């Protein structure tokens, strides 16, 4: 199955997730959680990142990262690699801690920044691990609300300024915004293309810009695949695998895929997301 493409450029915004291998826990205690954030802070300083939101669960983490330089892949190797080494040493274990590489979605900042900032800190609430975002100590929510010391790599002021010029009203507005998101739809439920969250015009502009250039240094090939949907379907073991493969190329919309296979777009989305997250 094709590996997701990494598109990197100055000022890019990504939702990044890392999950434990075989769904295993990656944070066993508070010391692990602090070690992860300490390492994340070093990476932010070294690679010139800004973190808009973060959340540590038990077997995975979420980050909303803006890269001032095109360094996502290089930086994430350090985030995951250094943490894994420290975790294994401390807990007397060997082998992989995380499931494959990190998962990243390129986000249209103008339309989805606030939505994803809310989505990230609401993860513990959605998982029924706590009743409110403010009750969970291992996310960026408390720092934005002024309840705990904020690291310099967290975009607290930048977030608050999106709500109000004064901190008090801004924090109250932010709290209402987050609370209103508890019953909101999953922002990733209908991504038009794998690896992108934004409008079709945003996605097309990115694809046009990077179509003839090396993507992230890791996958030096064109974004447009050589294979058509018919070829992908012929080579796949079954329909679901073909749908997932086509979606992961990033070159076909869910509408195009659904039309080709004669199914509803929501069905194509469910199959693609299910198999991509497996």
C-alpha cells in the first residue's frame, strides 16, 4: 500500500498523531508525559515550530503544529525517536513503541485552525475520560486558559488574539468555543483527499505547487500517480483495498472514487478512513 505523501513548506499547518504499536499505552505515568513535552519543546526550538494545540491520551497523542521551516518529517523523527529511546530505557523494554510513522494531515489554516485546536483538547472528553477539557491536565487547554504555566513553544497569545484583544474576554470566549464543540462533527469525517483538510481550491493549489517537485525529501516522486482508478482496482485484492489505495494517493477525491466504484461518497469515506487508520 502506498505511503502517505509528506508535503512540507514554510508556514504549513499540520495535525499530527502518533499511536502506540498494537494500541499499547505510550504514557505509563506523569514522568513519561513530562519527558515527551520536554523533548517536544527542544524540537520546537531546534526546528522553529509553533504548537497551536496538543493533547496526550494513553495510547496516542495529538499535535497541531505550524512549521516555520519545512522540517516536519525531520522534526517528528526526533520527537518520536528520542521519546521512544527514553521510554524503553526507563521501563526496561526494547523494540518499537509507536505504530509505524506518525500520521500527518496538512490543514488549511484560515478555515480549520480554531476547529482543530478545539478538536485536539476535546479528545479526552470525546473518549469519556473526563467531563470537560479543563479537567484533563495533559493538554494545552489549561495553559491557554491561564491555569498553568505555558511553554514558550505554545501559541497561547496567538490563539487568544483570535477571540479578543484582551486576555480575560478572550479566555471566556475560547472556553465557550471549546464547550460548544463537544457535539460537533468530526472535522476529519469528510476529508476530500487523504492527507488534506481544507477546501478543494486549497488542495488544488498545493498539488499544483508541488506536482513537479520533490515532496519532503522522503518521497521524491510526482504527486500525480501513474495509475488510473481502473488500474488500482485491477491490482488490488478487493474493492475496499482499491478504495483505500486510491484515497491514500491523494490524487483522487472521495467523489471521484465513489463514482468509479458505484457507491455513495459516505461509504467510500468510511472504507478509506477505516483501512487507513488500521
